[in-house]
């Protein structure tokens, strides 16, 4: 996983079916020791930097759980994921919940982790990106009309200004992210601590 990207992402394969993994994480995060350190909502969880340590570019870590098996992934994304997890747990209720599928190569649960800025910062970034994208599009359209009318296509300069703005925002976000790399490592260490505590050590990572 490279930490220098807009939203660094990593994947961990965990032993056990989706329902089992959800239950273990919910039980651990409900413990008082994890209060304000992490929250879980079904197949989605978040980890935030302590409020007194937050900076403008401070990240949060969001994780999402889904089945490893490709067919189950399709069902999961097309239906209610909570109902699929419940059905999966019932189907395997008579077996060891940590065993996952009988075929251990495709069984288990995929944990997808993604670092991102706080929601208000991320929303501001996207508003600027979209505004500049519209500006560039209409500037190019206007410049093409100017060209076909044999006039100076000065609107191109407006489009170039939009491109420069996007590149500048991207560079600023990369600098801000590098300043908060210590907090990203802290959040990842917190997730590793949680998985170790729950006995859900990753089988492999990507």
C-alpha cells in the first residue's frame, strides 16, 4: 500500500465468514476500552484521530467487509449485505465459524481499508474538482466556437487556469497527507491491534 495517493487503500483477507467477522468486531468495539477509538455499523467501521490531535488534513480510516468468494460478492453488492451475512451464518451454523468455505483458498472475508480526509475536507475537495471540471469543459466548448469563427480562442486560457487549479489542489492535498502520515500509521496500527485482539489475524494482504 502506498500512502502517497488521494485515498490510500489496502485489502486484508480474514479467516471466517462474513457474519462471524462482523460479530467479533462488534463485540470488541463495544468494549469500554475501545470507546471513541472505533465504531462499527454492520459491515462498515470507522477509526478517527482523537479530537484534540486533529489537524486540518487529519485522516480517518474506513473499513468495509465483504465475502472473498466472487459469487458471494456479486450477491452481496446486489442485495442487502446484512441479510446475506445472516443467511451465510445460518448455512454454516453447524460448522466451525472460523473455517469459512470448505475451500480455504476462496473462503473467508475481505476487509477493504481506505484512508481519506475528514468528510468536510473531502467534500470541499470534490466541490472544487467538479467546479473546475465544468469550467474546463465550457471553456473548451467556447474556445472551439471562437476557433471556428476565426477569432482568438482566448477561452483556452480559462481552461488552462482550471487545470492548474486542479493540479495545485492535488499537490496541496499530497503535502497535507504527508504531514499526517504519522496519524495514518497510527490508525492502521489501531486496526491491527483490533484484529489481533479479536483473533482475526489476516491470512494475506494487498
